[in-house]
């Protein structure tokens, strides 16, 4: 069964870039451009993994992550932070990996494969 990845980022170029990267590697993708849209999409789509930008309008990555972890139906979905923001935000669990922009494709795909088994 093909795994689904939700990409949450407010930069349209990053959305397209990650969508193409994941699709080229055999994944189905869905996207959201902010945390509010991301919360609706995660509940509707039930992705296998989420990539999350931290600095976004409306509801940023930290608020999205905190709200997602309160929802029993989706709280266990693994998250990879893909962001230009510096050190790990305190709200994130230690098991949440952070990939800095510019994106290291090989490292990101390695993490995706490890987290999806």
C-alpha cells in the first residue's frame, strides 16, 4: 500500500519541491499552506507522515503540532520538521527530527524511510 505524506508549508515553491520529491520516490502527497489548513487536512486525509514548516501565517508549526497531539485520532502520526527556523522549538518532542532549509534530499528521504518502516 502506498504511503501518504502531508506537506505543510506556506512557501508554494517548497510545497511543489517536496511534492515532486516524494512523488518521485513513490509516495502519495497532500498539502496544506498553514497550520489551520493542516489540521483540517490531517483529520480528513489521515496521512502516514507529516512534514511541517514552523514559521507560517495563521497557525504556525508549533501551534499545529500542539493541537494535533491533543487529537487521539491523529496524535501518533510521525512528524518531520522541515524549516528555516533555527533550533528545535520547545513544544516538539525529542523524537521529532528537524531538517533545515535548504533541504538535504538524501537526509530527508532517509528519515522518511526510517519513520515509515
